[in-house]
């Protein structure tokens, strides 16, 4: 059971942030570099255990149907709601000794590229009693995500949401899993704007992109170590564009960590916008709505840069701007000012 609860306590409460990725998309699954930031938008899971209960039921602020499980994660009932697959995968990994009732409440938009599933996995694992290192929590949650969704996702989301630090983004080397906090300057605002399109990654070309990266690595070796010169060995123009994105994005992340840490917001913004162009033209994971938003935002005075964030195919744009430069009321879709937050943690029961 989690260490900081009084002995005998049979209810647990845990919160996990979502993440916005400032730069470094579609680099994590080839062991590259990423620079995400845990957000103050997140997910709360509260579980009350009962020694008599031999099943667990979860209700959610976002879902009409509760989800029911055996203690080993097997779903109960004829219609298992889609979101319950993530719960089932965490339960199967942790196998809590008692049943009971849980509630899930979130301020994150679902399927919008802000790691709502990672926040759910991490907060549930903590509420069920996971009591290990943040990195192990992230690896457990990544395995659950892959099992639940069938999507071969990388480690960025779970690691960012597990290890986030107040006031900082996190530079992550996805090969070694080393994380370096990078302070986010106070004299800027980070804004997230929803493009209006939500999606499940399982329904997108995410898996196809990952296969394309594997095909590239069979030709030129590990993408995380590849140089621009290596691209000349790739004759297929589509694979060459994909590789150019990954190689250039890894370079940009290194430059961006230095720019952000050194409060060079103009350089950081320029790199973010270059990243968007690369994701759109070379990696082809943008949409007309995301491209339009990025172009529109970049034309506003006081905006340093903007890009799609996360996997793309819909979801959100992240914007770096001077405080007050972007009026949230100008959007027909949801928009938030997000602040760098700490990672997943247990909370005291109120
Ligand atoms: C999703 C995945 C991550 C990462 C991003 C794209 O968020 O879960 O592992 O691959 O897409 O950068």
C-alpha cells in the first residue's frame, strides 16, 4: 500500500497531470529526444476499498456508463466502455487484493494529444497501491497503454506525467530514459488550443509511421544516431521525408532545451514552428485545421511560435507567447493557459 497513508486506510486518492509536448514529436519510439511539460490539467482517481467486495466498479465524470471488473482486470458486464480498457490493463498488472468503488474525474480533453490516457493509467496505478519509482510507474503505464489500445506508443507521455516538476519542462532521452528538468521562464505563457478534432490513436496512421521508422532503421541503422548525410542512402522519397523529420527534430530538441533554459523565447518559438512544418510536410501527421491554427497564431503580435503537440492527426496546438498576447475568448474551440506541474502523486483524502 502507498507509504504516506495511515495504517488501515481503505481509500486512496491520486492525481496525475497530462502533458503538453513543447517539441520532439514522433522521436520517442526510436529512442530520440523530447521536451514535454506536465500540465496543471490532469486526472484524479479516488478508490474506496471494501474487504467484502470481489469486484471493482469505476464511474467517470466523462463517461455515461460505469466500468466493472474482476480484481484481475477482466471486464464484467456485456458492454465494456472504451475507456475501461485502460483501467483493465492497469488492474491486470497490479491485481489489487480487495474490490470496491472508484471515481475518475478529469480536466483533460480526451483524445486530444494531451496524454489523457497516461494521466488515467498513472493516477489509477497510484490509487491502487503502486509504490515504486516514477520511472517504473511510467514503464508499467506504457505497457498498459500498449495492451489496452494496441498502439505501439513510446515512453514520452507516461514519463513526462510521472516525473514532471513544478516550473519545468523535462528533456528526455528516450533511449537511456534520462530526464533533465529545464526551467520554463516566467515571462512567457504556454497556451494549448484544441483544433476541434479528437481521435483515438488506434484509428490513425501512428502505427504505420512507426513501421516506416523501423524500415528506415533497417536501411541506415538507429535513427537517434543518424546524420543528415545518412539520408542519401534512402531512395524511397516517402521514407526519406520521414527520416528527415526524425533527424531534424532530434537536433531541434537539443537546441530548444538550450533556448528555453536560457530564456531565449524567440529561438524557442522559431524551433517550435519549424517542428510543426516538419511534422506537417515530412512526417504528414498534421491536419488542415492544425496547419490553419498554427499559421493564424504565428501571425499574432507577441506569439513566439506554435506547433501541433503529441501524435497529431487532430488534437491540439501548443503556443509559446508573451503573457496576454493570445486571447482565449477568440477561439470557437477549447483553449487553456497551461502551467508546468509536478508529476503523478498520492493526495491526502480531504
Ligand atoms: C503519442 C504517443 C507518444 C509519442 C507521441 C508523438 O502521444 O503516446 O509515445 O510517440 O504520440 O510524439
